[in-house]
C-alpha cells in the first residue's frame, strides 16, 4: 500500500473543504479564481511532499508513513481553511466537505499516533464512509487537489 493510497482520501477532503462558488460580497473573501489558484498551490505542495514519502516496506512501517503523512494533511487543511472561500457556497461546502474533512483528518491523526499497524488501519477505515463528490473537485477547478483522490 502506497503512502498516497493511505492518505489520499483525507487529502481530497482537505482540498474540497474550503472550496466556494464565486462572488465578491464576502468582504475579505477571495474570488473563485483566486481561491482555486491558492488552493491548487497548497495541494501541489502537499502532493510533492507525499510523493517524497517512501512506501512502507512492511506492515510495521505503516506507522512511519502515517506519522510522516499526517502533518502534511494537517498543514494543508489549516492552509485551506485559512483561505476565505467565496461566500455563496460556504455553508454547503462546510456541511458537505469541511465537516467530513475534519473527520478524515482526525482519523488520520489518530492512526498516526497508534504504534500498532492493525489498529492504525482500523482507525483509518473508520472514516471511509464520508460522502465526497470527487467530480466537484475538478468541476470547481481544483486540479492539483484532485490528484490526491483515490476515486
């Protein structure tokens, strides 16, 4: 199992979490174009860092992969949440994407803290039921973020 495969779903959720549709009525909110550009930059950085994580050689090596990958996602989710998404879609994106993202990020962090690979795998799978529309990622323009998806 590759690090990307282990960590891709939470990363996808990260990317989607701060997406929004565009208008300029939000004061400090970014335009859709600004948001997409900045979010893609964040996801490109996360992709590069994930690609630098060596695949686990054994089941026991899974812990190392999770410990290296979890901070990548936590940093990316923080950066994406710090972006002020366009106002029009903020609520639907929060409920449909940001909340599930938080659940995935929490499961990933818990899994990374587990010294037992079987327990870590179980913790990761506990967040697999999150309903994410991967077409929304590319449809919104988050092409770099879509690369993180398993689906």
